[in-house]
């Protein structure tokens, strides 16, 4: 199966046929069982236009666009079917997404369309890290997903690897791979990503990592080195949070100039941000929170389109990142949290706020906030964050933002 195609038509021509008929059927991955390959079938000419990239050294190729996010798929069955048809065959979920309804929704889809299971590269995550916990969590996930295996199993939301993934973990992973319930193993991270990647590269036996990665972070030197280390170690990388969403309050405007510039180029700013990430061929794919057909089609169009960003595009993205830096948390909690007498998970609180203010998903934000350590609300209100603010590379007014979080999120999930 080919990885990516060369440009064959202008962007205008492409947009005319976006989401329309395809260009022929891709071949299967030789030497791999069908369960490992993502193989378009007869009615999938549409899907054949989705570019694929190798996933580390696994021998698997994945579509550059995947479907993910904490979504209730029980009421998005049509979306799943359409995603598959368009070649979005990397499906990402987690044991706790939408209170289990994300996995249950995918399971409901597979119950109705059992033949589609082998066409999906299925990813789920667990909050457990002990062998007993992972075992229980995996069995529960398989039941909800109505399948006998997942293609990639991830430890969910690590902020460090040392002391979490060790030889005991490896023993469980090898046993579980051998009995066929998981194909590949790794972790997801949205805190201290560069350090996590660097540690993973040194371990040398992980298959995949899902990380926060976007136009704001990809030029960072530590991140660049860490990505290189993972690629050398054969680890497949999936980018998430690729829109680099800021809080909606404070921090340098909404980027009207950026919006207009990309519209003139025939791209939305969302498509441009996806393209910025895809331009790094070290990234196997993007896992995107696509909760409706409009976003699915917009992103699929961007994935199939071969237009490259130009120097001016990149300059504008960089300038926007600079101007709005104080409203974007880079997840480097090790920096600011080390300066606090009382432990406060600043980066996690910032992420909750991003769900609320940028995704406009207050339920997800409050659920995530409710999982933070007890007593967090009063600590947000009482802690002096001034020393932490001095170290923040994004120059965020941390104290002000933490107080806003306490006000907006500091009560029970609705
Ligand atoms: S508040 Fe600043 S230092 Fe703390 S995690 Fe966010 S960007 Fe990093």
C-alpha cells in the first residue's frame, strides 16, 4: 500500500471533487494478516484517496487522519460509518471517554457491522498501570467494544514514563500480545510531552505514542529532539490537540488575519493547522476530535488535498502562536508546578479550561476537573502562583487563570 501520493491536481480541482469519487483501490500490505492491514474493499473507492503512513516499525500503515476525542458514539453511528467510508479508519477511544459510552458506541457499530472490524485500526486507553489493573480494564474495554482485540493499547495521559512503564509492564504486554488481545502498545501524553517521548525512546520497546503536538509546539527544540529519538526507536507517533486551541479569554485576539489569509488560499484555519502537522512526515497521523459530519468532511478534504503550506503560511502561523502564547498552555507542568509549595496540577487545570472555553464542552471540562485531587478548588483560590508565573515560557498569568478555573469548573459535573 502506498504511503502518500504526489500532487496530481490543483487545489481548486481537488476541492471540486472533495469527498467525491476516488482514484482506484489500494493494495493490501503484503506479509501482514488482514487484521493488521487497513485494506479498502470494493465500495471504498472514496477511502482509497486517504493517504497512509507507516506507524513506526510496526509494519502497519495508518491513515493520516483518525477519529477520536471523548465522544459518545452511541448517538454517532452514522458518523462512524461515514468516517470508515472516507478512509478515516483509525478510531481512538478510552475506557473513561463519555462515561464508557464512547467504547459502547463503537461496540454497537461493530455489532451491526461485524465485517467492518477488520477494516478499523482500533485504539483504546486505560487509566490503569499495574498488570492487574490493565488486565481488568482491557477485558472491560473488549466487552464494551464487542471485539476480541485492540490494535493499539495505550496507557492514558502519562506525564512521566520512568517509574510507570517498567519490566513488569513489559511482561504483561508481551503476554497480552502473545494471546492476541492487543497488537501494539504505548501511551498517550499531554503533559511534559518532550520528556515522556525522550524516556520512551530510551526504553526501546514501545510501539506507539499519542501526544499533544501542533504548530505552537513543533518547533520547540526539546520536542524536536524527542520526536527524533522516538522515530529512531521505531515508535509510531500520533498527534492530538493539533488545533493548539487557546483559552477564549485573554491573550492576543482571535486571529482574524490568519482566518482571512487561509480563506484566500482556499483553506480554513483548521485545515491549515492540520497541514502544518502533516508536513512533519515523522508524525504518522492526526487523531482529530470530529463530532459532526461538517468537521469530518472538512478534515478529510484537508487530508486528501496535496497543497503544501508556503513560507508565508508558516510565518503567519508562527506569528499567531507568538501573539497568543499567553493564552495557550504548553503542558510543561514540570516547570511551573515545581515552584509551588502545595501541589497543584496546573497543566491539567489549564486543559480542563481549554475543553470548556475552546471546545465549548463544559461537561467534559467539569468531568475532567472532578477527577483532579480533592480540595483542588480551594487550592486554586488560595495558592500564590507568582513564582510559577516567572518560569512559565508562555508568560501565562497563572494565578488569574487558576481563579477563573475555580469559578467556572469548581463544582460537580452536570
Ligand atoms: S502554565 Fe506555563 S509553565 Fe505551566 S504548564 Fe502551562 S505553559 Fe507550562
